């Protein structure tokens, strides 16, 4: 894609993200006109509306924006590294490790910050296990395609093990804690107001990721060709794995286990923008944030005053969209 067309597409995605944020601040069990939302942001409205916008909706919307961006960025990095459109943090077992640690923290009554720290540690531990067990395949392989399949298989197996541990914890957990555990497992942004860390992490990860875009483009041609063109393939592999894992861990620790963002968003944008990582990575970051903000707004408003777990909405939206994209892509190739 030409730079002018890519910039136009990125600008369109930014407009969608801005629209999603505006809708998130205005819609809910109590609807607030956009003019009053703007007045609340400027400190020129009554205290009730200011509390709703500034204390409840804005932190949750920013948390959704940051977590969706991190999940989409993580999925895009892993798909580029492994050259597999099905690669994402959840397939590699990162979500399972974070879920086990978070449920144990909820059971122990550690509080929101304890759950966040535990989920982050669990995500990092799961990532370490996956790549420790898959490291031998990467060391023996000059080309990452076969090693990537091996890594995905390791992740699926570990994910099944973590799933069994989650089922065991849920089966013996006290009934008073079971609802909060289930909502966390489904992905829930209710009360997610700790947006500072994921937002700061997002900007830092983007600053570290974008310089790798050229190397990832060359590695898409094959690792042997990338070696010949001067790419330090093993160093890039390690960097991408660490960055993708940290991004997923930050998102999961705040929003819980939310699926399909890291799978559907990069795949859809790859069909639209092409596979140039210089444009795909920032586009996925913007689109992932917009997608989760809009999904969370729907979760808050569809059955208001009740709230649905946002992970339910992302799955309900993601499954048919991914199937449609997949069938459309194969139909175009046929």
C-alpha cells in the first residue's frame, strides 16, 4: 500500500477510535448529551454529570482503549513472527497462565492490585514456559515456520493444562467469590480504572516495536533471506516474543481474559492494508483500542442497567467477523 493511502487509512481508524470514545462517555444507563460530556471534561457542568463522566466512564474507556490496543499489537507481532494468522496470546497459553494466577489472587482476597500483579506474573510465567519448552526447536531451525508450529503446539498443550487448573479452582472456590471469578474469566472491565500503567506501557511498547517493523517485513520472506539481508533473526525473535508477552500480560492483568481482539483485528487489517508491518502495527494498535471501546460500550448499554462481560461481546462479534473474513479471503483467492 502506498504511504498516502496508508496514512489515510490510519486517519480513518483514528476517527473511529475518537467516535468510540465519545460514545463510551455519552452512553450508558444514564445518557448524557455530547455537549454535556464536553462541558464535564472542561469542568463546566454539575457535579453529578462530572462524576459520571470523569470518575466512571472516562477511566473505563481509557482502560478499554489501552487493553484493546495492547492485545491487537501482541497478536499482530506474534502472527508476523510465526507467519501464522492463528497465532495470538491466548493460543500460546498466556491467558491461561494469567487466569490461574488471577483466580488464586481473588481466592486469597488480595484486592484489585494484587490480582493485577498476580495476573501479570502468571502471564510472564506462562510465556517463559512456552518459550523454554519451544526454545530447542528455534535453536535447531534456521527457518521459523516449522519452529513456529512447534511453539503453537506447546502453547495449546500448556493452555489445556491451565484450563484444567482453572476448572479445578472454580469447582472448589467459595460461592461468595465464584461470581467475580467467572466474570474475570469472561473478560470484565467493570471497575477497571487503572489505565495509567497500560497506557504508559502501550506507548513504550510501540516505541520499542516500530523500529523492528523493517526486520519483520524481511523475515516474512523467510528467515534464510532475512539472514542474507543482514537481519539478526534470533535477536528479533526474542525481542518480539518479549514485547508481545508484556503487551498481553498488561492487558490481561487489567481487563481479564478477553479473546478474539488479538486474532480478528490483525487479520482484518492485513486483508485491508497488506502485510507491511510499518503500517500494520500502528493500525492494529488504533483499531484494537477502538474495537474494545465499542464492544465495552455495547456491553454496558445493551441490557442496561445490567452489564455484560465485555469478553462475551468480543466473542459474539469476533466469531462471525473472523469467519466472514476467512471465507471472503479464500473466495477471492479462488
